[in-house]
C-alpha cells in the first residue's frame, strides 16, 4: 500500500473536543483528554491539515445495536447509573466500582464513542477511506453483562458484529496492542472463525485482567482463531518485535482479512504508570507500520495509555504513519516543550531507545520464545502454516 492510495482515497480522524473533556474524576487514571492532546499535537506537527483527511465528529450510536453484544438487564442498570443513581445491584454488574464509577452521562458518552467507531468503519467499508483512527474508542474490556477495566460499552464487538451480520463472507482481524489482554473482545468471538483475534499483552500473572494465556486459542469452529501472546514484565522493543514478527504477519497473511481493527493502546510504554512492559514509541511505531503492510484497510482505536503526554505522542506518530506523512514541528526551537510541560523531550516526538538488561531481559526473551514456539505448534496448522 503506497502513500498515494490513502492520500487519494482518504482517511478519517474521529474527534470531539466536548467528549475529550469528559471527566472520570481526579483519581481515575483514564483521561479522555488524551484525545485533545493528540489532536493538538497532530495540528502542531502538520499531520491533520491535509485535503484527504476528514475529521469526523462522533454521533450517538443507535441504542438498538447495543444488544448485538450487551445484555438488556445490564444496559438498563447502566442507563440508570448514567443518571447518577447508584443501587447496590449495580456492583454485581461492575458499576460503581473504583475502575468503573457511576458517572453522570457515561451511557451517552460511551454511545458516542461507539458511534465514532461505527461511522469510521462504515467509511472504510464503503471505500470512502482507507484508514481511520478513533482515539475515543477501543473499550476492549467491556463484557456482555458487566462493566470492567474502565470500559462500559464494547464499541469494538458491537461494530464488528454489525458488519458481520450485514456483509456475508466478511473476515476481520482484530490486533490488540494494548498492554492489557482484550478479554471482552475475546469472549465475543471465541467460537467465531470470521474474526481472527490476536492480542499481545503483559502476562495475566502480573496484570489485570489476569487472562490471555497462550493456551486460550478459541473453541469449536473458532479454534485456532484466538491468539494470545502474554509478555513478561520488562519486555522491551527488541523482545516485542521478535514476538510480533514471528506470529502476527504469517497469521494475518494466511487469514487474509478484509479489514484490520487495531487497538493502539499506548500503555505498553516504559513510562506507563499501570503496567510493567518497557516499550518505547519506536517499538510501537514498528508494530503499527507492520500492521499497515498486512491489509490496505486499517481502523485504529485508542484503548489504554495512562501517561497522558506520551500517549498523545504515540497516537500522533500512529496517525502520521497511517497517513504516510512525516511529522514536522514548525515551532521547533521556539516553544519547545512548553506546550506539553516537562514530560516532553523538547523538539521531538520520538522516544530515546531503551533496552532491558540482565535477568529481566533474559526472562522476557525466554518467555517470548516459549510462547512463539507454542503458538507456531498449536495455532499455525489451523491456518495451513508450518512451524
Ligand atoms: Zn490497557
């Protein structure tokens, strides 16, 4: 896929300033503000004002689509919670917890986030755009009948289900780069061979949601279509690249999807306060670039990322890659880091290289090799691939 194609056909950036101001509370790590920081950074680096880029204001998803995944009783409680009311039975549905607080307007906000994902996907399917990014979407932990992991409505599952029922013969690959296992999405498509689910994440031994073992490979007809790559704490760009290259390109090529939905969570970064992976945005970019080479149509979704500024930088770089545009800071040397405070290395979006050392590195590499070997042995044959 050359740069001429996306620049001829178009790309979609889903954005709402109003939505990015939605507040989960001062102590909550999830900051929708990441979206506006990304938008500002993209403007500043000259990767938003191009004739082929369309900025799409997300509209509310038709609530009738919610039951493509979610349970009606859960939705009823969620709507009540969204009016600021708390009832004890909400707790059984994950509502009113520290991770998923009862927030006034959360139902409407989540519906708009999902609406953005759906509309972006429609543009790709109609051929009106080749790539899209919704930094306000990607709620991969939301389950059919309960909320968890900062996620209330699973925009990913709903939008994929919607496409599958409307377009027969459709094959979709979901690649989850977020540091947390994509448990909600996995649960939805565990028996479904129309969706190839691939998740690279920190091992469930050390991180929520405690799942995503390499032995979880799908069931029934979906056996071999769920691929989990648990990674050790301390996994760096090098180990990540090795694991990714050994598994993702061969499986995606064999599956040959019509569309890739990529969860571009930026919580794998060394600076992330919630996880223990040690990537830089160089390793992250490498993965995004590789995904782009595997399918002409890519829908990127935000997901996690709890170091606000570095997440914005990561997503800015991802957006530049998706559009085949080189970021250029027209203010370099003038305002430098002022705009994003001391966290930002002056004058560049790119992280300094980092590699883990000693026992941490050895363990990460050893586990990476073990997981790759296991997947090549157990999963590759389902796709006509040899070890
Ligand atoms: Zn995450």
